[in-house]
């Protein structure tokens, strides 16, 4: 983090400038066996493409609300930073009827239909794969995002950026809270690697699973369905991934 970083998008820009090749998000789904590792550069590319999709194809403007009906997943992390990049409010598990755009995983499509604006569906398949049959009334994220531009410069400041569990945070508050959490989460800078099995529906889960590692210069091993892993397998993962702290 640089002293001038005021928004989550700033944090990503600083991480990209410092060491684009280092791992940022390593994702496991212990229900499917999926493992995906994204470097800072790869993650930033996904964020840029998604921000261009939001601003261009979906016509999202600063202050618009984007309901994210998504689990703890690497693509959810991408959407959180993309919303910050375009100045939109990421409303985690927010009411679709009150949102300008809804972004839904496969398990929340029916609830997402309450949104009267644009609807985007994520299949959450390995390697970002598309739906075998796109859900009616939704754009398939995996179809729409590859053709988007690889660069996006965020012009937006410290306005409201995130709503989670009924609490609303500005971009500056997200950065400040994430940095403050870093010490408690034993994130001491480059080389720190936090394994998080927490869901993304609370600030604690979002901080451990994305924002605090990003703010501190560390990285996250984000685990979905971690409860399916026995203690022996978890110990092996901690060793193989060079994890320095665990939250679950």
C-alpha cells in the first residue's frame, strides 16, 4: 500500500506496480477439487475487463448499486474490485429489487430475477467457464467478459463503495479498515499468506478473503467448502501453500 491509496482500486494499482507477478488470490473449491491461482497481473486484467463490461455494456455509473449474489470465490473478488473501479456500490447479498444491476451465481438466479435492470450470471465453473445453456434473461459473464478491454483507469474517489451485512463503507473506509485488520490477521507484508475459509457475507470474511491481504501486500488462499477438508488435508494445504495465518 502507498500513502496515497484511498480506494480499493488504488490498492490494486499499487500492488500491480510493486510486483505484478506475485500470487494474489489462490482459490480452492473443496466440493469440486478446483484450484486456481491468480497473480496480481492476471487478477488486475480480470478486474479491468469486468470494469469495462460494467461501464460500457451495462452502462453502470458512479453511485449505481450492484447486488452481488455470489459466494466467496475468485470471481467475486474480481467483481468487488471492478465495482470499486467504476465507482459503483457493491452490495454483497443485497436485494436485487433495489439494485441497478444484479450479478448472480447459479444458486441465486431466481432471486436475481427481481432486479429490473441488467442481470449477469456467473456459472462459477472451473477456469471461469460458461454455462452449458445460458439462463434466460441473463448475460453470461464468461461469454461477455473475454472481449472487453484489458485496461481500465479508475477516476473515482472515496464515495460509498461497499455494503455488506447492512453496513455501508466508503472506499476510504474499506482501505483504512483493511489496513487496520492486517496486524490482527498476522499479515506483515510481502510473503504473508492468509488461508481464509470465511464466507463473503460479512466484513470479516471480505477483509480476510481479499481486502486485508491486498492492503498489506500479502496474498490470500481463498477456500470455498473448506468444511469438506479433514484436518490432515488442511495441514498439507497450509504447508504446500506456505500459509502464514489461518481464519475459518
